[in-house]
């Protein structure tokens, strides 16, 4: 099947800074693709070049196998990282205004139902809460029944309930077969929503695949964590490598059964044990490092 | 171009403006207050042009009848007398141009002080000197009255104030608002829809022109009920001139709105354009007698041509043909500004 979107050797340079450095990927119809990376990695620049908000320095973006035509705007939905809206309009009026820009549109009722807007539909844009605002921005991105949806950090600033709620909405949109490109800082979000992810750093894609593939490839092993006071042995008296971190000890293992057997054999009390499976966050930190980025 | 999209953005902009009640109300109230204020200042008998300090006096308020100064000076119009207890107090005010002339009360020989840097001081000095000389039985001069009905200052000033209000509203209402929308990302959000730049800026311009003409009619009607303006020419011609003027000013606003994301910088540019336009387009005073280069420079402003044409219609019964050059210039300026604004317009930061 022909990819819905192809990005080939995309470069975006600002003076001496190369924000996007020759990245390429292709998306199949209906996939949810996550673009992950630390602050300043080039995620938003990449997504905005694809959205045709900014021009690339080099490279090409193909939509349905051809360069983007004016009709591209009719077929994509976009939620920016931060968007101000027209002042002193209600949510309903804003939806109606955006509807008028497009040929093929969802009805206000559909959007209200899909994004749960009913409780604040007649409030002014700037008088709604953070969670309501994110749902409203998602509805605006869906106003033209897009085939390809761009979501740039859609859950930033939301509380855990708001985030879960938004994930459910995005799952619902995925179920309709829409293709989604998502950027996020939240690895849990990417793992929950994305079929495929690419990790970016310094403008390049440094790893790409399904979350499970990346975890297998870049973060092997299970971590067993115990409070220090439960582990009475000396570290070198235990057959598996042990790391002391503050008041805990961590044991990395590929075979959790064997590890637990050894702990029981050595008479360790397992009451407060924690077993951590590798996840995307581990992959992310392993690949991009633990140094603070700003 | 899609009229549906244009209408939609026009409607949204109008809703935004009409719902901002403070801005909406101020738009009508400001010109009305200005006209009313100037009507009171210049229309009543209390208007004084020159301030005369008198000492010694027990209080600031002086009784003109009881003042011991030349009678003919007391009788002159447009003078306001202010009392000072001593010369030092009066001289301090004179030095800072708070008064134009300082006079010691009493019988002659009179003593007075003026500031050499004050043109008004010079005029009052000549008035004072004239008041000391007995009137000639036969003046070598003859007073003639202006034929026809006199044009009051308020009649002259009124179109200026309305035009000035239009200028500020057009430049700030388009220039500043669009730059703010570019800065906060509204334009970026609109850019990724099928809405075109032409549709967007046309909607902004139509919305502002509609508002300017609506304000014009309301303020004119309100002020006319109070001041009964004397319009010699046709109201329709006057409306057409103001419409053309608002078109050119709004188009100039679009040029300023076409680029930039800094509200502070845009404020600076707007001030840089609007202040010289306000002072050199004869809003407040005539440039009659001003150096030629200033008069020529003033012609670069659309406000100058709008006001010239409006005053000709209002005061000299001119028709559209009589103000043809101004109409032509305003139309060309509109076309030029629109072309430039559309060519330069950018959605992005």
C-alpha cells in the first residue's frame, strides 16, 4: 500500500543552526506515529515543515505520493503546541467559523459528541479550562474530517485525568482509521497511543520502530528494586550485579524467575519488592542521555 | 476567492469588536468628548488666549473692576488676569511660560515683564502698548465683514477631529490587531486552513471600514444635534469623501499589519506615522503660511487630502468634481497601499 505521507531527507536550517538534519520516514494510512525527543530536538520544526507552515531548506514531503497541493489544507487537521484563538467568540462560533473555511466538514454535533464539548459549547474561547481547551483544539483540528491529523504535544499542561481523557479521545479517532502524527514529551503517552515511534535528537532520527521493537533493541532487562534495609547481603555476595541507589538497591536481570529464586535462597525479605519492565522512557533516556536539556 | 470564508472571518471580526464593549463605547465616546470639549472651550465667552499675571494681589482670583491697570487693557478680549502676591512669584511663572505677561498694578509709569522666548508675550506687549495710547480719531484702516455665514472654529475643527479619529481607528484597529494576532499565533492557525491571505486582509479591511463609517454617522448625528454644524455642500459627497479616506487609511493600516510580531515596535511605527499626520494634516490648525516644504510634505498623508476635500464640501459648497484631485489622490493611495500590503503580508512570525 502506498504511504499516505513520505518525508525524504528533510533539512531545515536557521542561520548556523540546523534544526532538522536530513530526516526521512514514511507513514502508512491509519497509523499513529509518535515523534519523540528532548526539548530542542527538532520535533516541532519537523512537524511544521510537513504541515507547510514553514519552508524546508532541502528535502521533499510527499502526500499521497505527490508534492502537497492546495487541497492538502483541506485534508489535514492540525493542533499546534500553543494556539491563541479569535477573541470574544464562543466555542460554537469558533467551530462554525472554521467549518466555513473547508469544503467537507463534520457537523458541530459530531464534534461535540466526539470531543465532549457540550458543557462549555457556548462559553467564550478564553473562559474554558486547560483540559476543555485541549479538547476544543482537537475538535478544531477535526472540523474538516481530516485524513491526516497532526497533534503537537496535545496533552502538555493537563492533569492526569485530563490526559487520560484526551488519550481516550485520540484512541477513538485512531479507531476511525485516521493517520496521526503526534509529538510528545510523555513516553507513557507515546507507548499508549503510538503504533510506531521515532526518537529525534539534534535534528536527526536516532531510532525508529514500534515501541516494543525499540524496547527490545535499546532497553533489555528487567529491574528488580528493593529497599536497602531488606537486602542484608554485601553486594559482591550476590551472584547478580547489584547497584545501590540512595536507599534502594537495583538488580538488572534478563531472567526475573532466576533472580527471585536467588533472592529467596539468600533469605532476602521480598515484602517491598518492585519489578520494573523496560519501557519507552528507559529507551529514551538510554538514547538521549540523562543530562538536562533546555 | 471564497465569499463564504470571507464573510465568516468578517463576521468573526465584527463580533469580536462589538462584544468588546469598552473599546466599542470608547470608539464613539472619544470623538464626541473631543468635539464637546472644544465646543465648550472655543464656543463660549470664557475662552482666553493670553494669561496676564498681576501683582501685588491678595489672591489668584482678581476682580477686573478693582484692578488698577489701564482701562482699555482691561476691556480687551481673550485676556485672563491672574493675581500674584509679589513680583518673584509672577516672574517664576513667566519664566516657565505659565503666564504670557506680568504687570505691576498701579498708576503709571507701568512696569511689565515678558519672556523674549514667548511669541504670545510679544503679542500681549503690543496689545498693552496700544492700550496706553489714546485712540486716533480717524484710523487709517477700515473693518470689512466676511460675506455669507461665518464659519465657526468648531465647524472648521469638527471634520478634523472626525478624520483624526478615523485615522487612529484605521491604523491601530488593523495594524495593531493583526500584528497581535500574528504574535500570539492566531494567524498561524488560520494559515493552515484554506483561508487565503487576500480573503483575510479583505475581511479585516471591510470590517474596519464598516466600523469607521458607522462611527462617523453616529458621532456626526450626535454632535450635529448639539452644535448644528453648517454644511454648505452635499452630505452624500461628504460621505463619499470620508469613505474614500477611510479606505486609504485602512489600506495604510494593512501595510503596517503586513509584517512584524512585536507589538512594541508596531506601536512605535504607528506613533511615528500617526503623530506627524495629526499635526501636519490640518486637523488642529491650518498650515497657511507654513514653509513650502512642510506643506509639500503634508501631502504624503491621506488625511491631508481627505480633510481638504471634506472642508471644501462642508464650507465652500464644493461638489465631487471640485474635489476631483483629492479623490484621485485618495484612490491612488488606496490602490498603492493595498498592493503593497498584499505583497508584503506574511502569516508567520
